């Protein structure tokens, strides 16, 4: 067998797993790996910050369903990567983070960048190890890959000491994934599936809540068929949005729409059967009195992890298994059953969806100052479902979520349980690298834009033609509006920015750039940016005094029930929120 450098062993193992692109920031610890990537035709997208490299690996996984790979150097490279790894961990995203490390021979001799990196990463990964011998590099990669993709996905971490990576060539084979990976597919017992089908067959207002488990199991086609068979509308969290097209009568976005008063009025009530499909019960499903799952609803929960069943509430039918294979088994066992058409329920939901998107139409019709909903609507209309939308920012992501039209899972990338800002440009770069044939537009708050703005340089250098639209309301909008509501306009502290020309910053890196101050200019600017074939930045000056209702709700959430005076926004009627 041929002799191979340790770096080649690692990269050959990655190539055997289908990896063709990686995201990285260079460092001397990584030189053998970079050289091996060049030898084996693996594209390196080198970034300006390690957090951005890991965010890109995260975004790659969110848009493809396959693990993203990031390389970071030792010491500060690893500490900079922690936020990106934590973001992936909170959202159960498969990600491989590989780092350099100080030499093992210098342990306890205070070497440069010598720290216990595995201890830092262990709490926020599924698997964290130091590679101890050069001949085991590929073996460790295979173990890490299996951990990242088995059961509930998640990030993994490997560091490789200099004195392991910088060694002479080795006579060792690269282990194949097929030789190490156990069978991951599983389905629940037939009697449990029958119980779930009984509930759906007799439901008047069924609702399917799809989460990351549906996306990462590759269940898009199965879910579309199952939804059509049962006439059950599908709501989706950020990781699964678009898994059923939102232009169809069965595809919806946020879980909250299932509890829409308009839909309940049309159909005689909220959902009576909810099927959780690879979706965890937490903030995005709502919990307690604020849950989007009605207390009286029957609940079916499908999850590959048994301990996830019944989190925060009891379920009526637990189904422990892989989402895709469970859906296949359910469709097989459903033959001969008759499901209702749920016409009133679906009509009510369709009306709710339309009303939800149009709720800000009147104020958004003005040309100046630009209403944020108008900006989001123009971005959504420019793509019309044909492309990938990335949303990054506190209020900005909410404005965009209301207007987006998503037709496929992986075409909507935004925040999750960490609430991590600064992901927008990295996610967009990763999405375009993964899907060069698709248009990719990212919309960022101006606060978020500042966190990874140097990644315009990464996009330009690597000829990644993304369009970045900045909602420039001259401040940290969610914080500003919350402080105004609690304390008054004169007590806004640490939340103001300025009318910064982010377009000129991007232009300095070589991007196509435009500055927009009137609503009528937004659509033409987006079309020019898309047509330019270049990395582009559109800096849109929006209304600094326009809060999203979510910010006001959060500001008053801890106040007592009843009518209260909010210093900036006047009297508001409050109801208990917890």
C-alpha cells in the first residue's frame, strides 16, 4: 500500500465521506492538512475569523443535510471557534471541527497556545478527542463522523498535536465509513404506528410540526406524500421550513400559525391532533400557557432519541424511530384507511397565512422612512421561492420570517436556540458554495452585519456571488425598542449605532454595492445585485422608530397583568405570559 503523510490520511478519509469543500482559517498547525487538501482536490474556503469558518460549516449542514467541516488553528483559533460549535450543538447540527494543538511532548512545559482544548469543547459537542498517534488519524475521523451523524446529529471536535501531524509518511490504510458505521435506521412497533394512525384518521384539525429530525433524516419526499395522504397541514421550525412547499395548501412556516385565532374560528377550534416530527418541545413550540400545542390536543411524537419523548409535556403516542423510515412505515400501514379532507381547517389556515403576511401592509406602503416589513417583502418577492434566504438579526430575522416564501427544506437559514448573531454572511457563503446553481440572499440587521463584515472579503476572494441586504435602522433594534418600552427614549443605553455606510465597506473589499433610502428603490437594487454575478451589498436605511411587536411583548413580559404605561409606546393592555 502507498505511503501517506498524516495530513493526507485525514483528507483522504474526508474525501471518502464525500467532502469536497471545507471552511478554515490558516495556521502553522494546519499546514500538512492544507497541503493535503490541495493534493486531493478539496476546496478550502479560507475565512477572516474562526467563528465565521465554523458558522460556514454549520450553514453548509443546514442547507445540505450533510456534515460541514471546519479547520481552525490551536489556542485562539479554538477559542474563537467555540461560539460556532455551541450554535451547532444547541440546534443539533452535524459538524466536524478539526483543530491544531501544541505538541504533546511539551505538555506541562507552558508551550505556545498550550491549553486543554478538548475540555473546552467537550460540553458543547457529542464527541471531543485528541488524536494520539499519526496512524490513527483516519480512524478518529471515522469515529467522529459516526458520532456527528448517528442518532440526534451534533458537532464533534478533534485536535491533532503538531508532533502527531508533522511526522514522516505512514504505511496505513484509510478506514471506510461502511466498515465502522452501525445501522442507524429504526422504526417504532407496528401497534404504536396503528395508534398514531387512529388519531390522525379521526382528527378534525390535525397539524404536523416538523423539525430538524425530519430534514436531517432526508424525509422531505416522504413527508410531502404523508401530508397529502392525511390532508394534514405541515408547520416547520427554522431547520425544516419549506419541507412542504409554502405555496401549497399544506405548507406553512412557524408553529405559531397552527394556533391562529382566524384558523380556529373558521374550523371550530385549534389543532386537535398534533404530530411532532423530529421536533423538540421548547421555545419554538412554546411551553406551558404559551405553547402552540393546545393543552387538550392529542399528541404523537416521533423522535430518534427516546429521552426526547415527553419533554415538557405528556404525549399520547410515542414513536421512537428515524423520521423518514417511520413515515414510510406509517404510509404502508395506512393503506385502506380513510382520512378527512379537513377543508374548513385548511381554508382557515390559508386565510391566516395570507393575513399574517399582510398585517403590516398599510404602514409598509410608505416610501420613507422605509418600513422593515416592506424591506422583507421586497426581498421575498425578488426570490419568489426560487433561492435560499438567510436571515440574521434580532428583529430583522422576525420581519423576514413573516414575509419569506420557502419551497424546499434547506432554503431557509436563520437563528436557533443559541440566538447567535453574526451567522448571516457565513451561512450565505456556505449555502452558495453548497448550491452554486441557486440564488442566495442574506438579510442582516446592522448590528449583526458588524460581527462578521470582513467575510465580504472571503466571498469576493472566492468568487461567491451572494447578495447581502442590510436592514440599517441605526441600532440594536430589539434592545433599543425594549429599553424605550421599559424606561423611555432618554434611557436608551448601549443600543444606538449610526447611519454607517456598510455598502462602502463591502465595496472596499471588491463587492457590488448600493445605498438605498427609499422603499421604491429596494426591488431594482436587489435585481441589479442578483444580475451582477458578484458578491453584493445593499445597505437600506430603515425606520429607527419602528419596533416589531415581539420586542414590545418581550419588554412587558415581566410586568403585572392589566393596563400599564410604557414610557415610549403609551398604554398597553397586558395579559399573563407565563
